[in-house]
C-alpha cells in the first residue's frame, strides 16, 4: 500500500503477478474435465460453469436462510470471539489482546490497520454477509471460515509474548524465569488442544465408509449428494480398492 503510487510504472509485473496468483483456477478447470467423477458440480466447460464455481452459486441456499436475522448474527459474533479466545489456550488469548494493543506502537500504522481489517474480514464482516441460522450445523460450518483471522491472531500473540518477555527481562534477572514463562505459554496451549487434535483412535469416518460400501449390492452405482460421503467412501473405494465392483 505505501508504494501504490509506483504501480503505474510496474503494471506489467503487477499484471503478471496477478495472473500467476490465478493459475490454480486453470488447474481446477483442467482437473474437473480430466476426472469429472471427483467434481461436486461437474466439469467446467464454459464461462457459465466457471462463474458458478467461483461465485459460490451452489451455496446460495446454504449461505442465506430466510429464518436468520440479526439475533443470529449477534450470536455468531459472540461465538467467534469465544473461538478466537480458545485458539491459543488460557494464557495465549491474553497475549493476543496485548499484541493487538501493542501493534499500534510497535509496527507501522498501515500494517496494524491491515492486520485488524484482515481479522475483521474473516469474522465479523463475513458474519454480516452470511445469513446463517445460529444452530449446531451452521456453527460447525462456520467454525473453519476464520482460519486466516486466527493466523493474524498468532502474529498478535507473538508480539504480545515479545512484550511480556521484554518486560520480564527488565524486571526479572534469572533466565530460567523467562524460559518458564515460555513453557507455561506453550504447555497450556498444547494441553488445551491436544485432546481435540489427537485422532489416532478415531475410526468413525473409516467405519462409516466401510458400512456404506458393505451395504451395496454387487455391481451397484452409488450416487452421492455430500462431500461427507465423497471423501471417506471415495478414499476407501478408489485409493484402498474396497468394493471395486461398484461405481
């Protein structure tokens, strides 16, 4: 942003960079035609198909519910604040707040504004654009949307931790005290999240896929209407070779 005045001089490089960033869409067009059975909405053969994908047209009925109102948006706003606090454990959330406040002095103003708007864009602005009912299903759907916003929180956490350790360095002489603070921060975050992230004994998706495939008669054709089926069942069938007689 500070060098935006130079853009007219370097527009060919800027245009090339923009084109390079859009190349995953070319790969998507190719793959939907190369392996159409893996596509949720079928192959992309024209501009209408392409716009259908990138505009999320298929999710229109999901993104906007006629029964959702401002009360639901308010509930989601509180939900995303709680989720933000949970990402980094009991002490990490406090350091995120320290970093959020400290950034206005430690970093340049445009950087701080960029990070703040980045966080708001993936959380509260997105909540304003979506028309989700505040229920269990839509909370689980929305839970993954603010991942980039949580990445920004990690930057604030780093600045908050740097501020804390700098404060300790000025007031506490022993090195082990500062390292103890580091271990407390990392340890509590790990303990808070380890149980939810360890999936070594979780076989639910595999059991579900095996059950679906075993219930099919010989030489069946399975029609799927959800990626919750496509993923596990497709993996067991195409990758592990279970039930090669079906399509």
